[in-house]
C-alpha cells in the first residue's frame, strides 16, 4: 500500500464501471488521494502530509465529529454525556439516539461528546477530554483494555467521579471498571469483596473471562440481587439494565438507556417522571445474515432458511457448494454498523460460496466456532474455511489472548483460518497516507496475536469514515 501513496497515479478517462476488478480496487483507493501531485515538489509535499496525518502513532480524528450540542430553545436542563470506546461503531448509533431525544424530549436537552480511546494518546485531546469531564453529568466507557490508556482514563475520571451523577463502565480492565457508580451501587472493591456479587469477577479479572462474566451477570440477575442489601438492589438493577441497553446497541436501546439514567440520577431532573421502555434483547451468540428474517441460535434452522432463499442462485443451493464460516463482532451488527460485513457476505455469495456468519457477545469465539461450524452428530466441520472479520484473537478479542484455548477449538475444526482486518485505530485516509501503514497497536492486536492462534493472510478489508465513524468495505 505504501507504493500506492508514494508513486504518482494517472487514471485514464475510462469510467469506473468499465475497469477490471483489480483496476476498480486501485481506483477506489486512489479516490482518497490528492487529485494532482506536483512531480517537482512531490517529496516535500509528502513529508508535510505524513507529518500532519500520516505518522501512524495515533489517529488524527477528533472528538468534535462526535460532539452534539443541543439548541435548547426551551431552556430545558442540559444533560451532558462523555463517552470513551475502543471502536467507533457506537458513534452513529449514539448520535442518532441523542438527536432523537433532543427532538422529542420535553424534560431535558442532551449534549454528547465521544472519544476513541486511542485518541487520548494525544496530549491536547486528553486535555480536552479532561475539560469535558469537568461539567459532564454522565460518563460511559467500554472495551478499554490498553493498559496505558486505561490508566489515563482512570486518572481523569477519578478526579470527577464524586461530582459526576453517574459513571457507567462496561467490559474493560478492572481498574476502569472500579469507577462504576450508580447511586449506592459501586464496583470500587471489584475482585476484593467477599460478597457473591464481586466473587463473580474474582477468578478472571481480565480478558475474555472477565467480559464473559459480565454477560453472565446479566443472565443471572435474580440470583445476584438476592445477596444485595435492599437499598442497593434498585441501583444494581439499573446497572444491569444499562448493560443490557448498551449491549443492545441500537438507537432505540441507547435512547431508553439515556432516559433511564438521566431520569434516575441527574439532580436537575429529580421529581420528573421520564418514561423509558425495557431493552430490546438480542442473542448473546448466534448466526446473522443481512437478508435473514431473524438471528439464529441453531445452525440447522439457519441452513433450512438458506435453502429456501428466492434471491439465491442455484449454485448456492448446490449441496457441494463451498461453505465459508465468518466470525463477526456482535456490536457492529446491533448498532447498524455492518455494511462491511454485508459486502463480504454478498461478494462470497456472488462467487458461489455459502456463508455461515456467526457472532458472540463476549470476547470468546471458541464456543460459537465449535457450536456452529462443527456438525454435532458427525463431529466433522460444516465449513471448508473460516474467516474472522473481527481482526482480533479468537479468544480475548482486544483484551487478552488465550491462544491455547483458541488452538484447541481451531484444531477441532481443522480448516484454513484467515484473519482479515478492519481499520480500528485509523480512518481509511489515515491508513492510505501513513508511511507506517497499520497503526502499531493494530499490528500487535490484529496481526501478531491472531497469528499465534494460527490465523494467516492478514489483509485490510474495511476502513472507517472519519465523519460518521462507520465502517466501509475496501476490497
């Protein structure tokens, strides 16, 4: 990819739809580059460009693309939300939720600003983050697993924690999880207390096991609440509901989440009854196809639907057609940031391959791989190859790798395993213009670690739009 950036490119007058497949790819990539390059000053202009947006050390996107400030013509109380996430898939969903609230709410106006955790490496961005926290009502964090950045988030939020009306941190490093605060509910003694609630997290405090224990908490809520004092039960219940809303990820779920938290904990709204709906729940793990009427938790039901598709050509219904197992991130599906997944599925089907796209709510995909890709009766693989579109390790995701467990699951499957990369810490333009190529953190998390599982042929298949945060297909 460096050669594309460092060499001049002249596109003929041929229209894009008349180009060959390979030329179309180059045309797409070059649509992000400057239209004209002065040969004489090419080297010097390239240096300036790389210094500005191509150093590869951290993303050059800004929180301002995720900032919504309400007009508030009715002089309503303003609820300010600051959030920090690993990836940008929540950006469009949260933006839609806040915009809808500001149009319909008669009780409050909502201001929101979001940060990608990698942006906090930049000192000026970190200072802005700290400044935003000073007048915030609610802080939300999710998937904060890079230790040095987790400590920066912890330091900034700790200063404001007592003043903040609510702090909600979802699967992240325990140090950040301890910041949680909803009324009398706290996780400040996470992993240390003898109460059954905290014992739930004690054994596996990091990585996939920790994140999966959070999901276990959602499923075992009635058992957990009976161990809590009555004055804490309601706050604990609202934390669990918050996690369900967040994992649901849709604009409607996030809208109700913000109404619930602000109505329950923001002093300016005390006494007002702000109604909200229960979270719409999705499967923790299952099979998803963009044209299917629902998510499936049984591979035979999915294949039965697949065989009845009227849009599919006869090649796909051939029992001897190749079958590709895809591994997807659930959060991209529920938030509606799934266009890159849709494109891969459509491309594979156009080539004559059936697809079984699976997802998991936690960070451990070894169970879904065995459940959906291996015939439970014959104990033989149902797929001819497997492609992970998450870019992360099979077990542990962006948190911590457990490659022995991953190797065990992949050995049972025993088919070629490819790990494709979506650009997580860079936008498409930043990647194309970077002299380093992939962000160093992404090289570690999405190239080196998957290779320990046995993943091969890492290739960038999706980029990220700097304005909307949404993923886009590149190949």
